[in-house]
C-alpha cells in the first residue's frame, strides 16, 4: 500500500473494538456479531465506499441499529388478520407479559406449595377447559401439525384413518395433511368423492383395521354446487357402535362460535356434536402463540398424553404461558382486528390520507391463515403509488402494505390504533424516498 493511500487511515480492529460505545454494545451483542459489523465497515472503507474518518461513526450507527435478533417488528397494513408470513397472530398484552415473565425460572412443572413436581402446563390446561366447557381434558403441543401427528400416531399407527376424499387438503406451502398422516405409519382409508361423501361410505370402510375416523376442516377453500358431507353428529353413532374415536381437525382454533364467522367450526360445538377429540391451532383465530390444541374425552386425551411421541412435540414454557394468558386475558388483537368498527377504520384512514394527500378507497380485509376463505372484512385503505411499497417495507418501523392492482394499499385493520402516528411517519419517509426517484407510475398523490 502506498504511503499516501487513504486506506492506511482506516481505523484498526482493536482501536474500534476498544471504543467505549463498542464496549457497551458488547454487553448486548456477541463478540462475533460486533466483530463482523466492524469488519464489514472496514471492508466498505477499503472498497472506497466510505471515507476512513467515516468508519467509526458508521460502526456506531450499525451497532445502534443491530439487535440480537434479526427478526424485525412489522406494522401489518395488509388487512390480513392472521398473516402467515408475519408470524400469524400477534399476542395480546396479557400474553406478551406472561411470556416475558416465563422467560426466567418459572413453576411450569412444580407445585410451589408442596415443592414437588406437578403436571406440566396445568394453568394452560385449566384455561382451555374453562374456555371450552364440553372438553373433559386438554393437551397443548407444539403446533397443529404436531397435534395431528400425535393423534394419528397414538390412535391409528399401523392401522387405518378413515377420511373423506373431500378432506384430503393442502394447507399451505406444500403442507399436505394426507402426507403428514401417512408419515406416522397410519394408512389412509379414503372414502366418498371430492364433492360428495355419504354416511354409508364411512359405514362400509369402518372395521377391525380402523384406528380412528378423521374429519378435516378444509380451512382455505370451499366446494360449492353438488356437494354433500357427513357431520360429526351423523358419524357419532357409527363411531360409537364400532368403538373407534372420532377426531375433528378444525384448523382455525375457535373454541366457541363467533357470530362474525358463522362458517368457521369451533371446538365446543364439535365436541357437543359428537367428536371425541378436536385439534386446533393456537395462533390462528384463537389469537395466541404457536401451539396445537387437543381437546376432548378424557380417555382419548390420556392416550395421547401417555404416548412417547407426546414428549417430542410438547409445548414449551413460553407457549404455555402465552396460551393461558391469551385465554384468561382481555380481547386479543386478532379478535379486535376481526371486529374492528368500519367507521372507526375509515376515520383513521382518512386522517392518514389527508396528512399525505392520498385518497381513501374501500378495501376488504381477510381473516387469513387458511381460515374463513371468501369471507370479506369490509373496511378502507389509503391508496399510494405502487412504488411506495418497497421503501415502506425497508423502513423503520417496517410496514407491509398490500400491493394490488398497481397500487400500494394501507389497510389499518391490523395496525393498533396507538401506532397510527408511527405509521404516518413511516409513510412520510417512504414518500420522501420516492420523490427522490422518478417511479414513473404517475402516482395518486
Ligand atoms: C392450519 C391447519 C393445520 C396445521 O396447523 P399448524 O398450527 O399450522 O401446524 C392443520 N389442519 C388444519 C385443518 C389447518 O387449518
């Protein structure tokens, strides 16, 4: 390197690592993370992207922006309530508090009165039974898929799961329920056709090889026209006569009916209607943490809980804490977003729109998460030029809009109202970034 090469002036690693602000950052970030940020910044200076005297401020800026997790909180302006790519249900304040409290040592498997071991997750179990009175017992596992694996393994491995051809569904991202069930060693005994299945189809299939009857809620599609299915109520006498359990995978996770979602099945009705066991997710409509819920007859839940696989799919203490608090706490963000008052949504959208000179257009939100397909949630959106979407996503806070029909739409349904001002600031920043570039879309501002 020549004597006058400015790269000679790039601060050395030990110099940068010794800066007081960098030393402080090393208390919240690992040595490796800090070192790699320092190295990356030096590299930028070596490539000439940064002047040597800018290295130190750039390192400090990068450290300030870096947290230990790279997961970035996002304002969900899509109008999709249970957004799979955004981690499904946002937790309630009560659930968040419980989760943080459970992060340390916690009595998840201990009776503090006697000092002896207790049943794991007793609080979550009690909350589930309170929220779903027809259930005699309940078990929470890792997720809905794990619940289905545990149920089919414990009840039907090496035997048959009788299921309608109209219920052999793919839930999302290539997740096919029939493949999951077969992976347990249970054999599928398909009955009926895609559009129609009758009670006699089940009656002809059931026999000594039957491990369980399985009903699966199709979740993310609807079959219309010449269709017929067999409900749990009709199947119950058949299942009872043969002494085989009737399992219903409901997917969505409603424990009791929601008048806003009349088509969505719920655990209490399914159990009252004849199912011996229901399966549901914790982080869809229930609005809680990722979990798989198994509710039903005591004897069936006990078979599952006693199976060796139960240990491999058990819920962790954080999920158990958040699940109990979701059930015992106030309305969840999912419920609030589903039931949001359209007039209030409109007033909020108009305020944001007026502040940035954009129009408000009618916009339907969605339940999402493979629930209530085709059910619109009428509301409003602020319409921005399509090119605003990228700077919104890249901003802080990150904002996910809906890009549709060459527009960037901001639906406030899933944005907590106290975040409206942060959203406005993010929109202003994104639009300013756009003004610097000619997006060529003509825009609507
Ligand atoms: C979502 C869903 C599952 C899977 O649940 P996860 O919690 O995503 O594992 C299983 N069955 C049905 C019917 C579903 O809708």
